C-alpha cells in the first residue's frame, strides 16, 4: 500500500482484531508473553505496528505522515477465560471498563507520531476524543468540513504542536446507548475536571468492579442506579472516582 501511495496523499485505517476476544496469536508469538494469551496478542500487535512504522521509513514517508494509535474503549474486565485467565486487559487505577463511562471504560491513551512536526516525548494531559480524528484529517488534507451539520470534534494539531495548551473540549458528553450517562467539564479558568453521573451500573457481585454475572454492564432499569442529585467527582483530585463530593465535603 505504501509503495503504491508514496507519491500522493493517503489515509490508512488499520483496525486490529488484536486484542479483541476471542483472542488470537500466531505461532511466532503464542506462549511467549508472561501475561498469557492476551499478552501474546499485545506483543503481536506491537510487532505489527512496528512493521507499519518501518515501512513508512522505508518509503521516506515518516516526515509527512501523522500516525495515531488509540483504542475505542478501555479493557473489558469481565472477559475471563474458563481457566481463569484474564483475556480482556487491565485498566490500572481506573474504575470499571468496557461499556461503562467510569474512567476505566473511556479513558484510553492516544499515541501520536509525526517526525519533525510533533515533538518527540511530549506528554499532553488534556481530554480529547476520537471524534477529533475526522476534523484533524480534513484540516491536514486542506479540505472543508461539512457545513450542514454540527461537527463535535476539533482539529488536534494546535494542541499537538504546543500552539495551545488546552483542549477545545470544555465539555464531553458520555452516553450509554441512547442515554446521557455522564458529563465531563474542564472549566477554562480551573485545573479541576468535574464529572457528573446521572446513573451508574450495578456491579455484580456487588463488591466487584464490573458486571461479571452478565459479562457486560447494561444501561436500562434493573441494571442501573439513578442518582438524584447526580454523583459528582473532581477527577483532578480523585481520578479513581472513589469519593463522590457532597455538600459537607465540598461547600460550593
């Protein structure tokens, strides 16, 4: 593909089956990781991304190609094999996982590379969205965004190049199916990141961090708890979403 496209603009979308279940790893990688089949699949995906980056170098495309590696969701923590091996990944300190709007379900890394354009080793701790990919690509292609609809994403390049320090997403709205589940607010004049929940999934078992009995958390009555007033967290102080704020703990 790169050899055919080296003289003209291109868009390559490479969506890996790794590390979605059912997990697969080829013979070259199977049994090599200390983290079981999931680790094998991660290592094979890592190798494959390296092949893509090497090909960009081979065809002298690295200096004019933006590479964006990310995921559409956090780890599916309920995905456990019959032998007890975790097949769905790990979300670190973050609560919940796939199908939830707790941070473990929606906070994913975005790794970007563009030789000579984006500073190597830069770290940006701002909330962006996969919705931003579309307007970023359109802008880089010197094309025009559609004017007959509202575009929810924003061009990422000013943030990536350090021309601005704040994401344009003052608000991000998080849905569970068709239901508005949570809202994130990063006020322009504050370092706090507020997040409000209108309902939360009922974990099963209750003392767990997921919906293991049903394999995934659902969004409708019987599977959720409504909150009135809504739960409120300050993610800048409580990224693990452990302690909702109350009038007693937060006078304002």
